[in-house]
């Protein structure tokens, strides 16, 4: 019976790699307790009790500080359009508060300017934010001073 518990622990640990929420890791710890209980000759109900007790203890005592540590030690990674804010872009067609076109991150983006500014073709600008599919841009020097 211990081999089933060990297999369950491995499967739960593998699921944790995808979920990264530490819940399945705590359940894997419980399954390891079930493995130990089975190896010591405990009846099936005793194995399940060992699994449940260890999983519950890990869930409420070990998971919160571990999760807090992981969140504090993991850098805040910006992805998708959030990662474009602050990047430099090149004006392809004059950009004003009503529209324009920029080269950004290897692609062409519709753009508009902030603060009623206007940027000529070929100018370098800084992306302030992304509104839907429109890059809102500002001056390169002023935006980089923030």
C-alpha cells in the first residue's frame, strides 16, 4: 500500500509545479505521511488519518509563511502590455492627441500623445501606458525622469 501513497505524493508534487500555490505540495506532504504509516504497517484508516492530519497541519501552519516568503522573494514580473509601459518607441506617422502610428517592440501600434503634444515622424517617444490597442506616448526625456 505504501507504493500507492508514494505515487500519490509524486503526482501531487508534479501538479504543484503547475499550480505554484503550495496547496498540492502540502497534500504531497500528507501523502508522504500516509507512505510512512503504510510502511510501518498501519491499517488503511490509520494511513488516511496520518495523511489528513499532516496535510491539515501543513496547510495551516507551513503554507502561509512559505507563501509569504515566496511572494516577497519573487520579483514582480510585468508581462504582456504591462511590460510595454516605459519602453521607447519610434514614431512612424505623426502622433498627436487624436492618433498616429509608432514602432514598438517589433510591431506597429496605433498611438496618441499625452498632454496635447505632437511628435513628428522619426521621433523617439516613451510609452506612458497602453489603452486597449493604443499606445499612449509622451516625450522620451520627460518620461524617463520619473
